C-alpha cells in the first residue's frame, strides 16, 4: 500500500558495526537503505565502526534506522548513545535491548513471568573447570545446546551429543563470550514469530515454521544457502499457532520491547509445548530474513515494513534537547 509522505528529515541507516554479525548487518542495512530511498526518504548509510557516533549530530541526521546486529548495536550501547544525542531510533530502547541481548538474563525475566523456556546452566569463567563442564549433561541430559549468551545468528553454537564433546563446545563458545550458556535440547519443530509495535498496540505477525537440512539451522544455512525451507502459513493447527502468538506477545511485552522484534521457539514433539529460546530486538532484514517474510504473509511489503519501522522511531526519554 502507498504510504502518506512523512517529513523524516535526514535518516541514517546504521549498519556494519563491530560485532561478529557485521557481514549480516551490512546485508540488512543495504536492503533497508534501498527500500527507504525507494519511498523517497533521504536515507544514508552510516557505519559506527568507521565513524564516531557524534558524527550523526554533526551531519544533521534527524533519526536512525538500526540495522546493526549483535554487540554494539543490539545490546543497548548504540541505543544509549542515541538517547544522549537526542536522535530517535528504531526498535527497542536501552533496557529492553540490553536484557534481550543476554539470553541468560532474558530467561530469568521470562521465568519470573511464568513463561516457558528450556532448562539451562550458566557457566561463568570460574565454573568452567573440566569437572564442572563434564557435569552439565547430568543436569540437562543429552543432547544439549552450548552457546555464547550474548551472540546471535547461531554464532558459536554447538549441539552436544556426548560427554566428550562438552570441552570443545565450551572452548568454541568462550571465543565469543566469557560466559557459556548450556541449554536443554528441545526435540521438535523450530518456529519463529515476529512482533510489531509497542505496549498494548503491539501485534504479532504469522508464525513461520523452519525446516533446515538435518536440523542444522546454522549461520551458513541462515544466510548463504537456499537449503532451509520456511513455511508461512506455518501449517500448524490454528489453536497451536494462536498459543505461540500469545506467548510471544507476552514475552515481548515482559521485556519491554518496542518497534519490532522476533522470538525464536521450539515446539516439543512429545507434547507440542512451545518453549521460548530468545528475543531478537534488531532482526535481520536480508533477502533470507524472517520478519520481512512474515510481513509479506500479512500483506505488508518490504518497503512498507521499513517505512513503518522508521515512522515508529522513538526515544526512551524525550527530554530537553530531544528532537521531535
């Protein structure tokens, strides 16, 4: 649908950055940049790894579309800088971004609100001795998942099938994060569900069912192959999809997210119970990305999605010096 013109002013599309997900961010940002320009927006690429953030103010940017993923972009740091600069930005604010980036903290918040998430053990640096690592399967069972709690895009993730795999899995994880998250493996189907908006006005998009080759929904398959199959409509029973959407909306609101987000879940095969894995507060916007896919299924084009997210750009604190 054709959107009415809004005077956004000069817009920066933040892309690239310094995280392990830089390559994906550059792809997301280029897609967003092209879409916004097609809508007549005065949009420009801005890489925080190459320019200091205060250049945004010096160059006269009025708002920012955050297409950064991972650390220094999805974890509250860039959001905090933009709050200080008084430049409205897309997506969640400082606190929600910071909590959602940390999968352990996210689990603690969700569990406190009665939301389902797989059982886990967190191995801080002082708990990574061989004996402690080897004992994790006794608590969580096998197979289990080992991953860095503050990375995304399946970076540093290992599916551990035996005790002898634990040390290598932890060693890989600590290359990306000093803490290690060990998580119960939920045997079943993987799904994802995006959310748009804020508070009571937030709405869920259709659920997407993910079918990866041999269950390997890893970094390579996510972004650089066409082997993964995405089913939207999901083909799930209507009641099951509604329950997933209900849980995702509650999870989004519980974390205080706004703008947009995407929750990843597993549906346990034995009883069809959904379990929340994580909340992405700056989801991918590449050609393979899932939020644009769900939006299309809901009748929202890629360009309209980018435009609406930019229109919803905001500040946590619109105090003195904040721009309208």
